[in-house]
C-alpha cells in the first residue's frame, strides 16, 4: 500500500522540480499558438500540434523522473539508508512509483486540456470521445515508457548502465526497423520490376516495438478511422505486465546488486544481440559472399568491444564466436525467407482488384539529349497523359480498379516494362517512366498511405503501352 507520510516527504523534498515541471507543462501550450491555423474543417489540431508536443514532453519526463527517483538503487550506501526506513519494501516501491506518475502524468494531462481549450478559439473542436482517446493514448504510452525505464533501472547495477540500457531500449526499435528495411529493400531490388515503397508493411514493427513511435503516430492520426488501434491495447498489456514485474523485481532487490556490472540477460546480452544483428542486416549483400567479408569482420570487432564492455573485462570463450555465427546465419536466413515468401506475402507489383481502393498513374520522359522531346500521342505529349480510378459511384470505381489492374498486368506480361534495377547503368538512355500509386483497403497500420511504384518503359515500347491504356479506356489528359 501507499505510505502517505513518505509521499508527502517526496513532495516536500522535490518541491522545486514539481513547480518547474508543472509551470513548463502549463506554459508550453501557449507557445504553440503561432503554429495553429484557424480552420473550422480541421478537427484534429489538438493531436497534431499541442497533443503531440505534450506527449514528447511527457516522454522526456517519463524517462528522466524514474531514473532520478530510483537512482538510490545504484548506490550501496543509499540502499542501506532507504531499506532501513520504517517502511515496507513493497510500500516504498508503490509510493515512489505513484509519485513518479504524479510528477509526469498529471502535468501532461493538464497540458492536453489547455491545448484543447486553445483550439476552441481557432474553430477546431474534437468530439468528447476523441479527446478522451487522446488523453488515454497519452497516459498509456507514458506509463509504458515509465515502466520500461523502471524495468531497466531494476535490472542494472550502476547508473552508467541505467542510462546506456535505457537509451538502447528506446533507440533499438528504430535501428532494427532501418536494418530490416535496408535488407528487405536489397531483396526487393532483385525480385521486383520497379522501385517504390514495397517494404512499407515492415513499419508496423515500430508500432508494436516502440511506445514512443506508436504514441506519436496515434495522436498524429487521432481523427482517422482507418488507423488500427490494436497497438494501443498491446501497450496497455505490456505496461501492466511491466508494472507487475517491476514490483517483484524491486521486492527481490538486494544491496549486493548495487555498484557491480550488470548481469541480466535482458540488458547487455539482449541489447548486444539485437544491435549486432541489425548491423549485419544493414550491411548484408545477398549472393555476394566476398562483399560481406570486410563489413562482417568489422562488425565482429564491434561485437567484441560491446561484449567486453558489458563484462568489464577481456577474456575468450567459445560462446563469443558461436553466437556471432548464429547471428550471421539469422541474417542470411531472414534475407532468404523474405525473398522466398515474397516479403512474408506483403510484396506485390499489383494488388488484387478486390483489395484496391483507388489508383492513379502519370508519365515522365527522360533523356540526356536536349533536342529530344517526348512522344506526341493522339495530339497530346506523353507527359500530359495520366489516369486515375476515382469516381463518385462505387460501382464505376470498382470497374475502373479492375481495368487498372488488368492494364498493369498486361504491360508486364508483354514485357513492355524494363527492370528498374541496373537500368541506369546504360549511358545516354532515352526512356519513359510510369509512376503508379495504389491505395488499398487494408494495409496494416497505414491503409491510407499509397503504395508507390516507379517503372521504366523504353522508348520503343511507349506507344504500345499507350495503346493498351486507351484500350481499357483509362486514357486521360492531366493538363
């Protein structure tokens, strides 16, 4: 249970910090006044401007405050002092945690309310349910960040490791995503015809791996009905689990755990494993064994430095090279599986017509010769030709979507599109590009973000492509 006397002591002891945090939390909303644009049709400004800034402020507090309040755990003398207080160990943890939430959550919620009031004067008003959702998103993700930082503190044995591991826990999701996306893009370049955002499905990883990314993403798209809210539920569950886990970790914490090197498998071993795997994925070149030797050798040296730093000593064991070999195998395995399964069934040149919401395309002409002009087709330059499947009538749009898919598939089947990868090695090439954009009905967290494709059409094939376009009655002028 909470100890009221200790809670009052924490307030008195940290009065200056409380005043600073609350004053800053109240002042910041008014600094966003110049960023708000009066627009009665924009009902999500609370999420895009004050809401997101408040959450960023909340994340900063949720990282700093737990480290400050639980810093006594990293020093033996402080441990002896705090654990000798006439307060049960469990009560000490609960009281400190609640004070941490009082120091972080409340000022940010106040900020959200002030931000909502500010938007009233600009004509943008969120519905009560949407505003409550904004508050809920803020609280959930701040609690998740707070719990993660507390979890790290309870599993580290010194203040240096606390900072390093906390930073790693919040930066690794982004690093892993970039590494996976880079590796996947190299695979895509070999198996797909065009270039574009083929790997956008991987971005879903961030929402389930990073409370910082998901919190900002959810607030930025607060009024969008298409955005999945399932990651919010996931972070509610993770937050609750970590609060329970932290309670037991604190209860079992001993004085001897302070001022030694961190041993928990969830700290340096996990962080090093994920970091090295990310570096391998980032540098791996599929089917180019010799190209990988040098970067893999450099990464092995980085691996040794990180490993020895975590142990605070230099020694050799067979586990070191074995783990590195396993990580290399995992890297190669991911690349192979991603290629053989067509990106875990997320890669496509054209989506099925049934999954298509809308589509559009336009042409561009490229040449190194100043005297060359784009082809004129039916009295119109190719670069002024385009089409889209948007229609006010659902039945007509469905029919246009079907024709669109048939058109793209036909020009691919007739090999009128040249593979994008490697094409630009040819000097003085004269070619056309067709830029295609799809919007699908279901695309994980980002159904409204178009799938973009850019294809090469050699000059000799452009007229036949336009004839097929006209055959499907998709031909339109864009100027």
